[in-house]
């Protein structure tokens, strides 16, 4: 045992192994007897990290929109012009990467040659190589990716909602950027980002599948021979007011029916354990408020205001948190009024204890469903790690949430005085 | 991950895959009927109306509340297209009984609920409740009109519709506006009775329980009468002499290019492994010709990929591009096909494709839904190879076979969905 710490959870019947590698990289291994093994190498660096400096830098660097995502694309190419996909082709692994607000992740899943695949992953993500030419070539490809998102009404309605909820916070900025913003990207800029954020101490390796912790550690020993320097990074987030930015935004698309997103801004807690407790309580609250067995959903469905394309969720990360209700609906204002009225009513007059217990059981079971997929497990682990928490403790945390406690969380975190609505309408006309 | 198949009744079969890999149970009842314009809309609407309530749980809320008590039991009804068959599917997902903390028999309870859903719908005066039918007609029409929302899927479906005009395959399994609007509680009831009496029934279970236990649960809770029902046949269309180009407009920023090829390769023909390997080389992965050349070398797009329909023998290529690059992208795709026709396949390229395909097939065994879907797509052909058997068959395919595929497929329809319509 190369001093891995073993953590078990008996409710879900799973365990994981954890250690910090000598190089500084935290490693999580979740053994699972599946055909494919899933590995994810991620950094705490996403689109919101757009103004920063390290202790060694004189000046803050302010990035144009879309740099973290652009960088993700470019990491795949090495100094010989060889693409990581070409290297994976020799092993048969299926590889990918993604960038979100707070993270960039590189991943593969494979059914043979795990060690070799992990070597490729660790190698290419720790060896950035950018030139003017390779940067330029990518602009065409990403330009088409941007155009694809521009035609996606579901994505645009969400992005617009964030712009309504936030005045200063960079979640309001585009992850992929625009053709204009990505034209400003230079190799020097990308190197400064990798120097700052692609430091093993700011990264994590999560492996889920039929592997042993020792096996993973041995590959890390081979590939990560240098100890990452301790670099202090200062990320600058502008002061975000508690109030929303603006209550309403609309857009027009070639679609058949309006798509609506209603958001309620919250202020995330400082303490990671507290954030996880609030997430667990609000998972139950969302089931109670907007679940398909609830009075509210059924009343609106039967009245014809909504269809089954309806849902509510609470989203939270370290620097931003909000409740989001989405629907396909021809009368956005009527829906907004109904949702706000329901939240206000339930803040005063909460659900019954029996309803609460049933909702808790539903959230417990839904969490269990997640444990059948190595990629769901690894991705949720990543989310918890980002938040400073531990996925396997979630089930126990959930079971501890009490009736009064969940009610209290609802009162404090889902507030109708911080409500905004984003609608995209068909280009033909709109609801007045 | 071998399939165990039992005939429960004439025309009614249970397919079981027993594995302790999962914490959940996945169970579906699939009713196979021919895909026909006359009935497609009715069966599509039927799945929505049945979900509104049963005799014991007459409202959606009552039904959903019951599901909650069964540890968030998932219950759904929907239609799928498998070649020229329309499949009406009832799907159940549940946590395995061993994870219930009160000893509940979740699967048995779930099947009982599914039995109600299928055989004892909520009725008024012997028919579906008129209000439910009206509301679901409206919702379904909204969905049908909503097909324009996803431009990639819309462009692909339009291409198929144009290419297969006059064939059953062109019928949309979700229904169309005119036919949905014409349905009444009485005509829907008639369709419902016809479906239950005539359809070929295929049930699938993936989970921890053995075949005998599941069969016994089916006998207790889900009895279907015997029937003389065969699988609907899917006809491969004739190879076209030449291709056509169709361009349509929508107010969008990115142009969608979809190519439809006709082929003589299909699961029921027994020659599909060659098509699977060809597709992997051509446009099936990030190491394929299309990704490496059209995207990486020429920077023409973010995605450009190909995928076969194993029952209808079609091969589709999809991409999102700048409008001014239409001809350039089309040429780039056809150039790669031409190169393969000439036999320019590197041994390493072929080995890479094999590895990638092997990986893809093996990954199927990690998801209950993917396992059931794998067999559901094959069951009508009478061949139900496991993913491992499909790998073994693919290993036998040679470079020459791949070149033969390249030379035999025919471009039928080039479809562009482009921007620039009136603002």
C-alpha cells in the first residue's frame, strides 16, 4: 500500500482510495468492476478565472472571453504536431475534454491498456505547446463551435439568465467566447495560464474502474517525476452585489415555442461542508417544490401552462449559487408568478413531514442510480472536489438532513426578491 | 453478458441479462408494430395518454407519488424507430431490491404498476378520458412543432425524409400534426386495443436477478395473451444511379450539411461487421478520416462524423459549417471516400479503427440501458450477437472488405440547411 487512505460508505456500498502523490497531485481511485475504466485529469481553472496573478507575477493578467476553453483544445497538440487523439488511437481509448465555469477536465475511458492510456493523459496535459500557427488554426474550428452554440436556444436561454442574475461575476461571461474575443488569444497568454493553473497542486486525478490504487500510483511515479512548485495564485473576482443585475431578458430564435428559465440568486457559503449541507437540503427542497409527484407540477400541467419539459434545480459552486426553474411555456409571466407564489407560500407554510420523508427517499435513490456509471461517479467526485468536499460522504449527509433544517435552508437560500427571468421566443412573435 | 431468451407465450418473449455489475434493475416491455403513417401518430399519442393515469392511480400525481414510495421508481412510455418498425416501449428503472432499507420487493411492485399502466388505463365511459386526450394532443403537437429547435437533428431527419420518400422509413415515429389532430378518444382506444392484440412483444431485463425469477414475476404480473405476431420487415432501398442536392432555409447562423448514402449492408444481411469497421475508419471516431481531415487539417468544422443505420442500410454524414464552405466541405468528405475506394488504407489505420470499435462495443456492457438497447436493435433480425461476438466478427473483416464497402455505397441525397432566409 503506497499509503493510500481508504474511505468507505456502507449505504451506497462503495469505497475510494486517496493520496497526494509526491509530485503534489491529489489522486482518487474508485475501484469498480466494469469493462471500461474512466480517468479524469482536471484543473481548477475555468472560464471564471479570467483575472489573476501568482506571487511571482508583477501584474494581473486579464483574459478575453474563451481562453480556458481555447487552451483545452490546444493542449491536445504537442511540439511535433502530434495530436493526443493520434496517440490514443494506438490504444483504442475513447478520449475527450471539457471546460466549464470553474474547471477544465481531460478524460478517457478504455477497456484495454489502462496504464498506457494514463501515461498519455498525464503526459500531454502536463506538456503545453503553443505557437502562433497552431493557435490560428484552432480559431476556425472553435469559430464553428461558437456558431453551433449560437443556434442552440437551450444554451442561450441559460447564458442569458446568468447575465440577468450577475452584474460583475464572470459566470456572466461566455465559456467559448466570440470570434472576436478568441482572435485576441496569443501563445504567451496561453503559457501564462498553464504556468499558473496547470500546476499539479491545483489539479486532481480521478480514476474509476477495474484498477488498483497501486497501479495508478505507479504510472504517476513514472510520468510525474518533478515536484510541482508551491505557487500562490490570486484570483480576482469583482465584488458581486447580493441583488440581481436585471429582472428580465429575451431573445429570438427559430423555435416553435418559448423556452423559459427563472433564476433565484443565492450567496454561496464560505465553508465547504456548509455548501454541501445546503446542496443536500435543497435537493430535497427542489423535489418537494417542483417534483413530478408534487401538487405544484401537477396543477400547472393539468391547467396546460406547462408540459413535461419542466424542472427545477439548485446549482452551487464556490463563488456562485442559484436556483433555476426551466420550462417550455407559452405564458412566461404567468409561470413566473406561479413559481414565485409557490416558493413564498412554502417558505411560510412548509410541506408535511410525510412529504419530506418521501422526497428524501427519492433523493437517496437518485443518488444511488449515479453509482452505476463510472463516468457519473468520476464527474460527481470532481464536482465535490472542486467544492472542497467528498462525494462518498454525501449519502450520509443527506440522511442527516432534518425537517426543520431543510425548511430553514429553503427560507435562506431560495429568495423571490432576487428573481430574474430569461425567455427565448420564436422569431414569429412573442407573448405580451 | 450473454442474453438468455425465453418464449413466454407464442409471440411473447423475455430476454434476460443477469449481472451483478449494477445497483439498479432495468426492465422494458417493447411492442413491435410496422411503422405506418396510418398508425404512427396514434401509438405516439397513446404513450403520453397512458402515462396520465390508471384505474388505481387515476391522476399523474397519484401515479408519480406511488413511484416515489418505490424508491423513485422510473416509469416511462415512449415510441422508438427500429428500421421500419415502430416500437412502443414501457420502461422501468429501479434500485435493486437489495438496496431497499425496508425489505421492499421493488421490481415486483414496479411490474405490478407497469401492468396497470399497460392493461388498466384510467377510463371514462369505456374510453380514455377526453380531457387527457386533448391535453396530450396539444403537448404532442408542441413537440412535433419543436423538432425545429434542434437544428442538427432536424437537418438529419429532413435528409432521411427526402431520401426515403414513399418508403415506410420516412414516416416519423413520433407522429405528424395532421394525424395527431384527427385523433379522438374513440379512435385512440381502437388503436390501443389493436396494439395490445397484435404487436410482437419483447421484454428485456438487465440486473441482478436470474432468468427464472424474472420469468416468474412476468407470469404473475405481466401476462400477455399468445399471438401470431412476427417482427415487421425492413426493406433496404435500391441503390440510386445518381445523387440529388436539396437546400432549405432557416434563420440560423451555422449551415448544417447532411449526406445520406444507400448501402447493401445491414444486420439482417449478416454483412454488417464490414460496415461497422468501414464507418469507424471513415467518420466514426476522432481518429477517423473525416475528423482528421475535414476538421483538423482543413479547419472547416467543429464536428464531421458518420454513422450507419444497421437495419435500413443507410450511412449518414453530418457536419456544421460556414455557408460559404458548402462545396469545399462536400468535396473534402467525398475526397476521403474516394481515397478509401482506391484502397488507400494504412494497416495502422485499420488496426486503430478495430481498437476503437472494440472499446466502443465493450463499453456497452457498462450500462443497463445500453445493453438492452444493443439487443433491442438486433432482436428483429433473428441474430442477437453479444458485443463480444460482434467484436469477434469485426476482427475477421479485412482491409479488402472495407474497400469493398467504400466502393459499393452510393450517395443518394445531399441536404443543406442554410441561413439567410428573410428576417
